[in-house]
C-alpha cells in the first residue's frame, strides 16, 4: 500500500491553549477525509521559546493512479 502525507503546522501557543474548538473541528474534517494523525513534531526547544509551535503529521492511503 502506498501512502500520502500532510503536514500541518500549529502556532499561537500550541494545540491546547485557548479555545480548542477550531482545532477539534479541523481534526474532525481531516478524519472525515480519511486522514489519520500519525505523529506530532517539535524542534525540541521549550514551548516558551517556540510559542508552542508543533507540526502534525497525517497519512492516508494513496488513491490508485
């Protein structure tokens, strides 16, 4: 099976600061489109130095070409 990937960067304090409704809505839309969250990435610096920025990695089966 072949996969396609999508990377989404977050900012503004990371995933869980403030109102989580918009992020939850976006994750549900990605799930409806068959994207599966497989990893979260950071550059290893403390959140205070990066404003909590994180990258979310999603994958889904690649459609047959």
